[in-house]
C-alpha cells in the first residue's frame, strides 16, 4: 500500500488494503523509529537516564499536542489510552444525588458502564439526549437545567460515520453551568479539532493519529480545572509538602501519573508532529474523499446496505449484507487481504438497539489508502457478500 508524501517520497504502509484505522492504524516510520530507538537506548543506559536525555523533547510534547488541539500546553495531559483519559476526567466531576448526566444515543459502552455505575453510587440520573432525523444529537431537544452537571458527548461514534455537533451543545451546556466531556477517540487524527468548544477532551494515539498503542491524551480547559476533583493522584500529580499536607499541580498534568512508557510517549509526540506536518486540513479532506468513494461504491453492490448516519460524515464507513453476517464478511475480506473490523451491539447499545442492528462491518480508510485500493476493496467486498454464509 504505497502513499506518496508531500516531499515526493513513497510511504510503504502495508501489503494489505488497510481499512481499519478506526481500530488501530499503522504507525508511520518516524513513529516506529522513535519508539524502537528509545527502547534500545534504555537497554544501553537504563530507563531513568534515557528519559533524562529526552527531557526537553518530552516537555516540548505538550506544545505539540496543544498545536494539534488548538489549546494551551497547560491544558494537555498525557495518558496511556482514551479510556484512561475519559475516566480520569469523568471521575473528577463532582456529582450529588439528583444531579443529571446526559449522554447521546451513540454513547460508547466503555463510557456508559462507568457512567451508570457512578450515577448509581451518587444518586444521579442518566438521561439520553434524543437524536434528530439524521441520527446526530438533536440540539433543539436538549432539556437543560441547573441540575445537569455533565454532558458526555461522543464526537464520532465507533459504529457509524456521523459527526456530532459540538459547539452548539457546549454553548447550551454552559448556559446552565454544565460541563462537556468530549469523546474524541475516533475524531482525533482524522478531523481538525481546532476551534471546537468543550471543557474536557479524551483521545487515543493508536487510531487515526497513527501513534503507538498504549498512548492517549486528555485536554482540560484551564478555566474549568478548579471545578474538578481528580481522584487518582500521586507524587507526579502533586507534592507532599508536610507529614499531613500536600499540594496538587495547577495544570492538566494533575491528571497524569508518574509511571509511563517514555518510548511510547515519544512515539505519540512523533505521530502528532507527523500529522501536523502533513496538514490537518489535508488529512481531513483526503479521509473524507476515501470514505465518500467507499460509501458510493458500497451502495452499488447488490444486497449491501450502508448504515452510516449524520448530515456530516467521517472516515468511518459501516455496512451490512443481507446474505452474509458481518463477522463472516470481515473474515472473508481478511483472507482476501482487506482489513476491516466489526462493530457489535454492545459497543453502542442505545443506537444499535434503536436501529435493530446486532453488528455492522466497519471500514475506515485513512489518507494512505489510495483511490485505486478503494476500488479493489469494493471488488473484494462484492465477492465476499455474493456467497451464502458458510
């Protein structure tokens, strides 16, 4: 799978037609070199000294991610996953009996479970915001009052191509003093997120950003940090000032823990630099082009239904076959050198139940997938769904 870079060099990504960047994408060479190079350095002088050598690079990483998100370096924290980022932010939101937590119909299962558990513990109420005719959040249907403490907003769901509106929802939330936690797990790296308004943002490195697994980031706006109560803190998050006294950091790093994989963090920083160098606007346009080509081609295949929602759509393309179960389609395509995955009901329970879906095939072409490869993938999908299930 070759991709011509802006410099004219060809990036060789994979021998597969790789349509699974929404799962775990393929890191570019500079990311791999950074990670492996640092691990090798650790074998030479040990982890502490190797990290000390890269102290300036690690510190500069906060500015790199700030540029990626259009925020201040003081608002950036590094974590080991989108889940860790989301949980750290969610657990820090004070909740009391009678408080309301709003979620969308495309809420992710990894968020829904802790929301339901903590709401039960606090006596809070979880409510679902209705979707509009396009399947995205119906801003006009927001029923807000001062009991709403948090809106959990999935930007791009795991099981559909829709892109939820953000700024309109945040404006409405702020009017009643509520916080907005943006799940940008599937949008970071494929969409330009600069200019979005939210209070907290959680993302991963392994998907569209093309970073290493086991990496993530959390953005916490300076103006809301004082309202939060981080629950997992250590000697990195704060300072032990006396036998019975401590002080927490006054920036987003209060959500970080001391231990981390330095090699992976350097890899994440390299991935962010790589995206910025290509251009976030260029990436967004190329991903949209590949996804549009794939959707249009799928609609011409007999027995295939595209299941994507939303007025605005992302690089995630989902579909079903009337003859072959989604898992079987995925397996057949893998045998034909096409990498896709399956999104199942338990990942987005509310939305999938509402639409009567148990599973969908999910294809997510990144910019390094060429238009010719999209066409080849469509031919192979046609073959995969033309036979009855085994």
